[in-house]
C-alpha cells in the first residue's frame, strides 16, 4: 500500500512509497483503512525535526477510516465501523484514566516506539504518535479507533481526530472558559481556529484572535472572534478590551516560547495561560520567579485538548449537526496522496489552514 515515509535523520521531504505493509492486527489491535487524513502542524514539526521521530517512520496522526480487521479479544469496535483515529488512546485502567484524565494515559504511548506496526519493504517502521495516518492502512490498539456516525464525511472525522478536538477541548475541557469572559487566542491555524470556536461555544463575551498572517483573519471572525489583530496590535487591544487588567484566558496555539511569553504577558492576575501548541525541547520559556508567584497567573498545559475522544466525540458531532461547530471552513484544500510534500511546504509557508488527503 501507499504511505508517506520519513527515513532516519528526517526530512526535508517525505518518501512517498507504494511498498509499505501494515503489520497485524495482533491481539487487542485493529486494522483501519484510512479514508481521509489531515496535515497538522505537528506533522510538519516531525518532518522538519522540531518534534522527535525515531527510526523509519510513517508520518500523520489526524485521520479517519473504516475498520477492516479486528485482532483477538477486540469487542469495542467491529469490522465496517467508521472510526476516528485517537492518537492518545486511553487504556481505561491506569491511575490517570481512573482519575478521569485519560489524555494523560501513557499505557499505549509508552510502547509507541516499542512496536513497529509497519514494514517499508523489509525495514520495520513506526507510526507517528503510534498511528501513522499518511498511509492507506494502519494498525492500532483498538482504543485508538473511536466510532463515529457513518454519515459524517471522512474529512470532517479526520479533523475531529486532532485539530478540532484539541482546539475545542482546550477551551471547553482544559480552561473551562466561562460565559461572559474575555479570551485571546494566539495562532489561527486549524488548532487555534478550533479554540476560537470552543470559546464561542462556551459563551465568551470577547474573543481576540491574533495572527501575523492576515489571510487567517476573515475566517476567525466568521468562526466567532470578536476582534482579530496582528501580534503588534495585541497590547493595544488588550488595553481596550480588558482596561489593561489582562484577559481571563489566553491560548497559545503556535508552539513557540516567544508566543507563550506573549500569552503570559496579557493574562490577568488569577487568569489562565493555556499551552496548546507543541514546542521544541530546546526552546526555553523564561519567566522570572517573582512574577511566577506575585502575578498569580496559571500556566495550564492542554495535551490533546484534555480530550477523551470516546466521551467528547458525540458532543462535537452534535455541535456540528447543530451548525455550531464549523469544520468545512477549516479545510483549505482537498488533495491526493502524491501532493503530500507540496502540502507540507504550503503549511510551512502559512498559506493554508487544513489540507486533507482523500484516499
Ligand atoms: N503570533 C500569533 N500567531 C502566530 C505567530 C505569532 N507570533 N507566529 C505564527 N503564528 C501563526 C501562523 O501564522 C499560523 O497561522 O500560528 C499559526 C499556526 O497554524 P498552523 O501552522 O496551521 O498550526 P496548527 O496545525 O494549527 O497547530 C498549532 O498546535 O498541535 C500543535 O504542533 C501543533 O504547535 C502546533 C500548534
Ligand atoms: Zn490509561
Ligand atoms: Zn495534530
């Protein structure tokens, strides 16, 4: 089958091959035929080397498709089910899952690199985040396959597997944005625009959306932002909207220390700076110790939007059906598998929001 392969040592470009095999399913695993997969900034970070890769890797983690085979002992999903790929599958048994924080579950994440679920010719290969959705077929633990209604288009289901659930979840689950509150969102890609929608769903009174790329501004307004500015204008807008007190909740959806700092600087005393972007391990954020205590802001990490996809997906689908969660506006282009390298460069240039490969 076809799959996008990243060789050891990384990019700059992907090897788009047709001799890849998905191995299994073993006990507790399922094989999914991928029908649609998105291009998220984290994929770009893996290809460019900002996020780690290991060995030979199949890239992609935002996908949806149809269950084609189930391994021994799988009862949670069936052959023929339409499913969203969950890249933090919850085991349901560890202390984090039992505490209701299944987005922190490491049961499957910790063996990600332990198990090669692909072969590229004769070479064993790993799937990005244990998935590897830039492939026609993947094998994952059954918990990573979350059933979705058959009438939801696969490209929407794919985006629900990362960008949309991460962004909406950051607002609704991690920050619990309150009705009437003031919010700022830094970074208006597929993730940040989903944060904007989540904040609007939660009833925020003011949603200031920030991006240097003005081509993202129109869609942000359409999705619920009350004002949209470039970063240089954030300070003045902060003064006007919050009378200089700071926003109740500020989301960083870029993945860089400089924007985390900027988000922190416009958060009010007692407010929340929410980290949604995935930054690099060598990019250090500096906050002085005095401020850390006396300016009394909270730094909240939002891993995967604190989502439990089995719990949250029905809610997201319901919001979508009610016309309150717009997924179509996040899709800039539908592309073919052989256009993936172009798609990665287009995301890097910032010209697009989500691009979706349709198999
Ligand atoms: N201030 C605000 N926005 C910025 C800034 C800045 N200083 N610099 C860049 N941006 C904007 C870009 O112009 C772009 O619109 O951030 C946006 C990032 O969007 P995408 O590249 O589409 O990224 P996305 O897929 O939304 O992911 C965002 O979340 O999951 C993580 O790894 C992912 O760290 C990444 C982040
Ligand atoms: Zn668990
Ligand atoms: Zn992603």
